[in-house]
C-alpha cells in the first residue's frame, strides 16, 4: 500500500505527547526503584515528564525524532515537507532549552532521557540512580 500525504498526516497526528512507551519505561523503573514522582506538573516550565518535588529534580523523556537528538533516528528528516519538519524540530529544541534553563534558574536539577538510551533496563536504572542520587549542587 502506497503511503499518501493524507495517510502520513493521519499517522503523525496520532502520535501521543504523553504516556509514550519511552516515558512509561522510565516511570516504571523509577517506581520500582522506590522513587515517587509527579507527572507533567503544569506549574513548571516545559511540564517535565517526571517531577521529584522533594529532590527538586525533573526528568524530560524525549523522543529522538521529535526533539532532534544527534543519534541516527533523531538526525533523520522526512523526505516530504523537509523545510516544515526542520523548522518544527528547531522550535522544539529551542523550547526544550528554554524550559531547562528556566527550571535550573529556579533551583531545579534537570535531566533529559533520550529514547535511544532506553533499550536496556540496566542502562536506564544506572541513569536514574546517577541523576536521582546526586546531591544538589554537584555538577558531575
């Protein structure tokens, strides 16, 4: 079956912004590790995917394509309507950067978990442990 522009448009509209598979992976592992968090707090810049209020830490779980990661999937630009997609991903990156800066300015520590880094549970656990166990004020 040949993909038409209408079909592609319908597929892209169906992409969810919350409760995505990568986000569910991070949430499930964080919960199993004993961490409790809030989801997408609207009072915080960028509505982070996971918010750990007591720790003043926030995690964004980004899809590589939608947020322009430098991996193979993120570097891919659709053949059709390239200019639109390039501008859209650039806007997403600018918005992401502004949200991270605003959170940091108000005393929050922020981490971004990329979709491509979530393949192995052990890797995700290590990322969570490193970020959530790091004392406030440390930059490593």
